């Protein structure tokens, strides 16, 4: 059985990243959204740990399509262990997503010290041989639970070359890692990605925004198209 066939047996998970407002969370109630993301790195979507704690409390009162609240993921770029410690003391996240140059050793240290799930975002570089990208992915086996493929540069609103996904899926499955896909996703192409490749999860931020603000209609359409694909 291939990795794609295994993934096809269960629905693709949905993560909506860059949450900043309670109104966005309220509008997501009942949708098939599994994770919400808070950005702690410098960004127009950045929130403080205190603000994230408020949003997490609001999210805990939601019932998504699963009947449960969404899990919370914090997005960091090259944090120190001390920064993670300060943030997690204020807001007990379900997962920490590392988006910079963090090594497998750092990821393992964060996981073990804070007993938190750790994800690693890896850029798919157009000029890089796929074999090199796969080697980077395999290095995180045993250090993280999830690898998230993203367009190099992040936040570009552009997808990477999807035809490389199966090679990464095979490597992730062989390394005991879940594989999520991000980068340039939107309600207009989410169903195409899921139908063709069946990733274990998808992650979207700017693709469900209008004029820089989360758009409930786009979030609902994204979640529905992923679910129905």
C-alpha cells in the first residue's frame, strides 16, 4: 500500500494559520478545521503570548465539525529555548511549529523539555535537487512528528511544484513523519491538491484572507473543498 493510499483512508487535516481575532474563531464553529495557528514570529499576523492565550481560551469553547475544539499551533522562527519557555508558560500550545533554521537537535530538545508536539516547516527550493530536500526531511525523523512543506520564502502566496510531493510523502512515511502541505493554497486550488496527492494535512493563511483579514467565507469554502475532495 502506498503512502497516498494510506492517507486516502482518512480525511486530510486542515490548519488555518495566522489567527488574530475572536470573531474569526466564532465564525469557524462547526467547520472541519483541525488546527489553528498563532504566529509569534515577526509578521503582520504576529500576536503576543498573552493575546494567543486569550484566543486559545476562546477556541476551547468551540465545537468544530469533529465536536471538539481545534488544536493550537504556535509558529516560531529561530526561537531560543528561553523564548519557547516564556511563551509556553503563558499559552499552553498543543504544538510548536519551527519555521527557521532550527536543527533536529533543537527540535528534539524543545519536544523533550516542554513535552510539546513539534512540527518542522521545510521550504521546497526550486533550485534544489529533490534528493537534497528529502535528505533534510529525513534528518528530522525522531525529532518532530510533522513536516510541513512550504514555498521557499514563506508567505509568498505562491505554491511550489506539487509534482515533487510524492517523493516527500514516501520519505516521510518511511521516517515515521506526517506530511502537511502549505504555500499558495486557497479555496480555488485546495481540492486539486487533495484529490491529486492526498496529503495528511494542509495549512493555509493568506489564501483565506481578504485585504489582509481572515475571511470566514473563504475559510468555510477552503475547509469544505478539502473535505469533499
